[in-house]
C-alpha cells in the first residue's frame, strides 16, 4: 500500500511538473512582447529556417511549440492542422517547433501518420522553447504580427483552441482588409 501511495505521489509530481510553468520564476511571454528570433532545421532535414522580426508578407504567423511526449500535444496538433488548412491558404504561415531531444524518427512518423503538413522545425537544444518560455509546458501556441510582436500567447492546450485561434486570425485578416 505504501509503494502504491509513493508511486501515485511521484506520478502526480511528474504531471504537475509538466504544467508548472517556467522554472526559476521566469514570467511567460505576454501579448505585446517581441517574439524571440530563432534559426532551426526542418524536422525532415529539408532546409534551415530563420525566423526574425519581420515575417514574410503576412500580417500574422502562428508558432506552435510542442513535445511528442505529451498526449495533449498530439491532440492539439490535429486542431492546429485544421486551422492551418483553413488559414494557411489565406497567407498565414504556421510553424511547429518540436523540442524533443531524441526520437526524431518517431516525430516524423507521427507527423506523416496524422497528416500534419505545416512546417515543423526541430529544437533539439531547446533554445527556442526556452526563449519562448515554453520549455516547461508541453504545448504552447503564439500568434505574431508582421512586426514580430506577440498578439496571442497561450501556454498549455486550451479546450477551445480552434475557437480562440480562429477569432484571433479572423481579427488579423479583417484588419488586413480594411
């Protein structure tokens, strides 16, 4: 009985640790903050990708930071894929950043099997996840404006992810058409 209690406590500690937020008391990135720049390679080894202050010719960019170790991340990515299918054709780039240190083959297999076809980059050194203060979370999503300012920052997978994201992207697209 004592062993089961210890195991249950350890499991709870692990789960709480996954969602505890940035370590060391760091604050999360907030709306209005500058988005950190980064340079990473495509998970399939196709190309290097450099992200800076000015993003393409788009009024917004969606950045998703995730880990394969998280079941909620895998579920959230299918939601993000649906959003990419709806908004990617409207000129809004979606960039996935996977911060697993190993198992790139597993990540690639998952992306292919689930039909996730937006650009996914590999952050094996976790620099980008840490710069976005997302490393202690298993799923984080950001929307950036053309100038590289954060206009949406969400840590963890909210149940209304598609609603929240579509509202923000519709707002950006409406602004663009005015």
